[in-house]
């Protein structure tokens, strides 16, 4: 896989994850992993990290096309 499609794919995945964190914070959606209820507070950190990585990958993909 060349660099531009990789950046577009990873950027899209990170932005979807950021959107899921935002929806979880907005609606209080609970997540259960192996019987353990994941608290809401990790989404406060996950949202800006995932959004930042997604935007960074998207901007790098745009520069690849220039």
C-alpha cells in the first residue's frame, strides 16, 4: 500500500474513533469489555488524541497529493 491511501485510511479510522468518543461523552453510552464496565473518563483523553491523529493523517495525505 502506498503512503497516501494509508494516510487516508488511518485518518478516517481515527476520526471515526474520535466521533465515537464524542457520542459516548454526549449520550453517556456505556461500554462493557469482558464483563468490565469501562468508565466515561477515558473518553475525555481519547477524543482529542484520536481527533488529533486523524487530522494529522488527513493533512499529511493532502500534502502527498500536492
